[in-house]
C-alpha cells in the first residue's frame, strides 16, 4: 500500500493530468468546430491563388489538397 503523502501526490498528479487532458480536448473540439464552421477555407488561405501551379509544393501552402496519397504495395504485407 501507498503511504499518505504518496496517495496525495498520486491524487494531485492525476487531477493535473485530467485537467490537461480536458484542456487539450476542448482545444481540439474548438479547432474542429472552427474548421467545419468555415468549411475548411482557412486551411487553403495561405496558398497563393496567383501561383496555383506552384502552391502545393511551395512553403506557402501547408498541404496539397489535390494529391492522391497511395501506400506502396509492400506496406500492407
């Protein structure tokens, strides 16, 4: 069995961990809500419309929405 100070330390660490987890969950829900609320337009906002051919490979665009990601056949083996 644990001593009384160890029990209190475990309770404090558990409460702190739960609070951090709750904050992360609220942040994630807020991010998903904002993304769905603006229909993802903000994700493509950094992409340059004038340079649409270079946007997916430039640093200005965080990802390439037109790319099809395919795993190599040996990955699933």
